[in-house]
C-alpha cells in the first residue's frame, strides 16, 4: 500500500496566499524525503482559506522544487474548463517534468454557483463530464492520429488520468473507462464502500490500466499524544463548521474546546463528514486505518493532514511514514 498527500494549500489566519504556497513547497519537499508516493493539489475557487485556484500553476511550482515525487491534480474540476485547455496545461507540465505528473478529474464545480457564473462556464457542463473525459484522453493519447485540433504540448504525452468522486457516478465512470479511481472520503464518507465495490466489480481493463486501482482519501493527524492530536484536529473541525454555517474564513488555529463553538447538531454533522479520519498516536493511527480499510482492498491512501502549524504537520507525516510497514502488513491488498 502506497501513501500519498493531498495538500489543500491552506491560507492560515494571519498569513497570505504566498505564505500558503511556500508552506506547500516545504510539505512537498518533506513528503519526498520521507518516501510518499505523490502529492496532489485540488482546484477550489473563492475560498479565503485555499490558495490553489490556479491549480496547474501551483503544481508546476511544486514540481520545480522537488525531484522525484509525483505531483498532480486532485483534482481539476473539468466542467470549469475545456478539455483542450487542460490537455495543453498538463501536457506542458509533463513536458517539463517527465513521468511525474498526474491528472485527477472531478465533476463538481469546486465552488459556489455565483462563482461558477463568474468562471463563464455553462451551469449544465457537468452533464457532459463523461464525454469531456474521453475527449481529454484523446488529446493526450499517443494512439490518436493527428487531427485539425491537437493539444500542443499534450499530444502523445499519455499523462495518467484518474477519476475522482464522492458518489457512485465517479466509480461507475472510472470502471467503464478502465481508469484508476480516487474517492474523496476525507469529507464525503457516505458512499465509500458502495463506490469501491461497484468500481472493482464493474472495472473493464483498458489501455490505461489492467486491473482496478483504488485510492482512498483520509484525514490523518498524528502526534506524540492523543491529546495533542485531538487538539491539532480542531482546526479541521472549525473549518467544517464554517462549511456548515456557510462562513468562509482563513484556516484557523486549533482551540482547546470545540464544544464552546458548535451546537450538538453541528457537532454530529461535522463528525459524520469527518468520520474517515485517523487522529491520535501511532498506535491509534495503525488501528484506525486498519478498521477504515477493512474489506475494501485499497491500493493507496491519500493522506489529508490539515494542521495549522507547518512543523506539527511535517511531524505528523513523519510519524505516519514511520509506521507504514506495520500498517501495510495489517492491511491486505489483493
């Protein structure tokens, strides 16, 4: 089982987007030195807490400051773009950083409806997602004959494409196209088991992939004590409370008492959204990952370690990688 990183490029309270991107470079360098497989950046718009709106630009910046780790999109929200433009952007990245670029594709807008209109995209564009994915694959393919319209760069680069999802739709599409599948269970755990099962049962081997490959996103906050890990995780809990209240702010520092901030109903909703999380010491992390992946045949875990203080975040990644072998021996992948 491989471990990878989803970096949301959080803008901390009191910091700037420049600070957030510089922090992400530090995380990428640390992740590479620790042996993580890949680091992905997600497309979000109009979020005061996230600095990755120009996703391909941030990916290129991170790739330029690392040497081996794979860097990619987790993901590009394809309805916001034309397939040709994304093929050109990621064909350019692949040309600059050969064999290191991934392209994960999502169907959601990654923003609110008002911002979607500001992006000048058709609100119904998501309904054409399967056709757009196929078109994008064609632009990147080395098997495609040159036509009147080509992605240059892009043509023949064969950038690995993933389907991202938080519902059954993405699982079915990934299986139909024979592509790897990543499930966003770090914030949408409800359909995890059903989606993985459908994907694995319906998977059709393709020129891209011979057998199913599943990546599962999971919140992981590791610390030297249970108390510290739970304290650090309150930054994530506050962030999700803001989502529930439709109140967007920069990423907050941890607090000693969440019960003074949310109602019981809000607590239950946030904890349900965050139920695919491993928070605690190394022993707790091992047990929790084993429980959460039991019976799912997961090939790779994408770790979301959203911690306010960067030194604490890097320490969390160190603690997790130190127990990778022990986790792998307890989680069988067929």
